[in-house]
């Protein structure tokens, strides 16, 4: 049994990374205060501080398993709220390289729900913890330091409604304010080195719309994924949500922008490798106007490489690394990040930022390699080169193609991209041999 650390932990940002970090901190600190600039809704509603909540949010099975460990019964609560569950291969249509993956039951859960429902369910669980305090409607404006400047001792906040400033003292501050995190700037102001940033310029654009479609279009499927593949810049994901709605996200990279009106969306969808998105859009009844999101680049801040860092401060979630959203990794990585924080706290005593950031770097390693490796294979995308790996884009593509004929291979692939199994699984001799065997038949 590890002793409690006691005192107050302060979490900046009350979205998924902040809430999950708070859940873990509540085991060890006497109180945990979450500061959030939005007035947080009591129901599962879209809110201003999370504009991405209007776009498709896929939950990877690896991330779901971690959330379930942190909050037993989470999946059941999401389904009680109207979310849908199925199998990630038996109930999801995956069109990799324009061809459907062969179906089988994997035993891995696909959870399909709106981002507001997922976040709202996590928020309700965190709110119910006795030592959690939520300070919503407050903007974090800065960090408070010790006189020597080597320790963070809290944060300053300003009320959104009245602008009044106040100090919130804390024994530990966790920055989970997302992609706009100001920690790099604050570090510089305090005389610390800023973390270097690995930046992948992808030029991603999303248009999403909520629609109603006849049930038979999806059949038993929950999600239909049409990713871009070599030579393509367009993609789509469609997911069934609570309330009988369907959310469609059309995407483009490197300056390719999906249109923004209902009338134009089918024309874009018609150019995708498979007709499913076009068919759904043609049958769809709009439930609101399309919304857009631009994501010029994704960034990983290398806190793990810093030699000097103040005590009493950690960074979590998108504030550390915001992924290309098309791979659906962000929420899962936020959960794994929270689990790494829990491990750090279990050492006893106050967390060691150096050890914590090394653990987070380990969490990031696989999703970062999967995303960056796939994106850098697209001419025009720029970013930091990855170290050599036998898992080349060419092998991965051959594996994907083999998965269109061999359901076991498809399942093995989805276990890795779903962050359940490590990538080295894909290089097991029996897997390599099966991929080679399928190669002739699937050559394109
Ligand atoms: C378009 C898009 C699509 C995505 N799709 C997926 C997907 O399919 N699957 C997936 O797993 N992930 C997806 N993600 C990523 C996912 O949303 C995030 O990784 C996840 O929400 C964790 O983010 P976070 O909590 O670190 O930050 P955010 O969700 O960005 O939250 C930051 C929070 O901090 C608050 N805040 C910010 N600044 C301040 C301040 N100064 N004071 C007080 N509060 C502040 C904000 O209001 C917000 O609540 C997507 C992201 C985008 C942009």
C-alpha cells in the first residue's frame, strides 16, 4: 500500500486528459481541483472549449481498456447513455487501400458515441469522487512559483464572467489545457529551456455533419472507415451515435479541403475509393449545418529531453502531444498518459517530472510511430524522420492488403493500430509468412 501524498493537486483543463488525470490524482492527494475555462455542462453537450467535439471521435480498444480500468463500468455507462458497442472488425467496415478488410470477431470492443457523451460520462464519474473540486468558468492565466523559481506552487486564474483574478495554491500542477498549452512559454519566462517540438505538417481539413439515415444502410455496422491510401488525399469516417444519429467526417490533407455545404458533400464523397460515403450522404437527412476544423500540423513537445524542469509541474494529454486525429489516438493516449501518471504516483512521495516524462515518452512511442510513419509516406508531408524500423510502410501496406483476404491478419493488424498489442507482433515469423503467402493474390 503506497502512502497518500496529501495536499492539493491542481489540474489545468477539464477535458478528457484533465479529467482522467484528476481521477488518478484523487487516489493520492487530499483534494484535486480542476480549473476549466468553460462552464461545464451537467449533461453530455457540445461546449466551446472543445470545438473538436463535433467531429468523429473513434475510441481505440487499447484506450478503452485503460479507461475501463480507471473507471470500471465506463463502457456500460456510455451505452446506457445511448452509445453503441460492437466488435472492431465484425461491426466496423474498414476500407484500407480502397478494399474491405475481411471480417471476423476479434473480441475487441468498438464503442461508438459522440465525443460529448464520452467526455460527459467521464466527467460525471470524476465529479462523483468525494475529493474533487471543479472550478469552471475560470481561465488559467499563469503559474505561481516559489521565490527561488524552482518549484511551481499553484496557478493564477481569472473568472470568465467577472474577470476577477485569484490564486489557486497547489502542491502539484498538471497542465492538460490541450494543444494551446502555454507551458513552453511559461517555462521560458521562468528562465527554463523550452522543450523542442517535433512538428508534422499534414495540412488536414475536416468537414463533419450530423445526419439521419435509414437503418438498413449501416446494417449491423457501427462505423465505416475509408482512409486515404498512397496516391490519395481524401478520406472519410462515418459513425452511428446515440439518439439514432450518424456523424460523417470528410477529410483532406495537404491543402485538400472538403466542401462546407450539404449540397456539395456528395460530390466530394463520390471521389473516394468506395461508394459507401456517397451512398450514405445521398440517403441522409441533415440534422444541422456542416462544421469544419483545420489542423495544419501536429506537434509533440519533447519534455522527455529536458535536462532541467521545475518541481511540482507535469504536462498531460494533447498539451504534450497532439496527434493527427484521423488515427483516432488522442483520447486513448490521454488515458494511457493518466495511467502513467498513476504509476509515477505509486512510487510514493511527490512525482519526479523526469521519470514521469520518460514514461509518457514510452506511451507515445507506438502511436507516434504509427501516425508519423504513415503520414511521412505521403509526398509533401514534412516532419522529423523516424529511426529505422523493419516495419516499413511497404510491409504495412502488404499486410493491409493481405488482411482483405485473411481475417486473422486483419485482426492482428487492428490489435496493433488499436494500441492493444505492440507493433513487433506484426513481425512475428508466422505473420510475416502469412503476409508473403497472400502477396501474389493481393498485388495491386
Ligand atoms: C478534429 C479532431 C478530431 C479528433 N478525433 C479524435 C478521435 O477520433 N479519437 C481520439 O481518440 N481523439 C481524437 N481527437 C483528439 C482528442 O480530442 C484529444 O486527444 C482528447 O480530447 C484529449 O485532449 P486534451 O484533454 O488533452 O485537450 P482538449 O480536449 O483540447 O481540452 C483542453 C481543455 O482545456 C481547457 N482550456 C484550455 N486552455 C485553458 C485555460 N487557459 N484555462 C482553463 N481551461 C483551459 C479547454 O477549454 C478544454 O476543456 C481529435 C481531435 C481533433 C482536433
